[in-house]
C-alpha cells in the first residue's frame, strides 16, 4: 500500500472509497433484508403475520396493507441502489456518502434481525431493534433535510433518496416500535381459541393505543403543514388505513385513524394553496416603464458599474 502513489488521507480519495463500499454493502444488505422478510413471512411458522394474529393489540395493523407498504420501501431502495451505482452529480454523491452513508446498511441489517427475533417471539429484543431502526433512519433523514434538502433541480434525489428513507423511517416510528412494545408489556388481548379474534376485554387497552395514534398523527400533521411533505402525508395516510382496516379495533383508535386519513391529505392541499397565495402576494409588481434594475432595489449609480458586473453582460 505504501508503494502506491495515492494520498490515502486526501478527502476526495476517502469519499471515493466510501462510495465504493456503499455500492457493495448497500445492495447486499437490502438483498439480505428482503430474503429474511420473505422467509419469515412465508416459510417460518408462526410467520410475521401469524405473530400479529396471535398477539392482537389496540394498534395491530392490517398485515396485507403493511406488506404492500414494505414492498414499496423495498422498491424505493432498489431505485436507491441503482442511483448509488450510476451516480454522477457531486451534490448527489455528497448526499449518499455524507448524509445517508452506512446508516441505511445498518437499518437493513437491523430489520432483518428484527424479523428473526419477531418470529422467535423475543419481543424485548424486537422492540430494542425497532428503536435502533428509528435512530439509524432518523439520523439519515435529519442530515438530508439539513445539509441536502430536497429540490426540484434534482428530482431523482427526491424520488430515490429522500422518499424511500422517509417511508422506511415512518414504519417503525408510527407502528412497529409501539406495537412491539405493547406486546412486551402485555398490552394485548389473547385471541379466543386461536382464531385471532380478541376477547371482549380487549377495549381496556384502548387508551394507550389512542395515545400512540394521536401522537404520531399530530406529528405527521405538523410536518405536513409546516414542510408540505408529500411523502410523510402519503406514508401516514397509508399507515392509518392499515390501522382502521384491521378489525376489531377500539372505537377511540378506529375513529382517530379514520379522521386523520381524511385530515392529512386535506392539510397538505391547504398548505400548498396557502403557500401559493403567500408567494403571489410577496411577488414584486413592476409598473410599466419602470427600470427592472431600480425596481430590484439597485440605484442608477450601482447599475452603471463596470461592464463585467453589468447584468446584461451575462446574457
């Protein structure tokens, strides 16, 4: 290594090597995650869905809706891996290496281990893994929003980096972590005769479920209004649908999830309408015959500067 004429301490070299590692490890971790989820969902008995039927809680989701949601996450990650392999833009490379980095690799491995411990019914370990999953994905999402915010100038970054990571984070945050915690704490109703139907006393855990549902949905509503976040809105609406389509469900949880299924899309539309009118009001109006340079707050003396800074010189 010492005989190779390369400065290994050069930041550009380090970034290139980090990108190469990600191009290998990210698809590998995704493949392992997909394979583990498929095996634990269809081969192992009881399966992931079977565990859900064995331990019904007030926040148990519809297994089919969650399966579609997870498939959407995997499809987004496949697109992410394709972008990772053929990335050319420096801004996108920095987002992939600096913001996301190995956190997505760790998240895929964590989800794969969660599936194993879930079907083994080690719910304490499963809950801890879901908490770690939230931390890994929250780090990437916060770093992306702060240092590499989504922009219409790079639509592929929005579709293949921001969207999959946001979708992925909301699953454990809104459902899987509290659901695992409920089972570990014993906040579930044993199914009657193995049929998957909760016994009549299942409503006694309605208020903890209501607390979870209202908290995650108020958070989603705040993000949708303040950031006009389409991905958060779609994901939260989807997860709400998965909640009220699973029956039976306590009325407090059922009604709340139905209400937010309607409110979140309406709030997104209202936020965009409000933003449109605010921008329209703030847009300066130039009177006919008015000098556009003076209108922008530049004096005539400033406008008659050297030729190299004359705005017309850039045309």
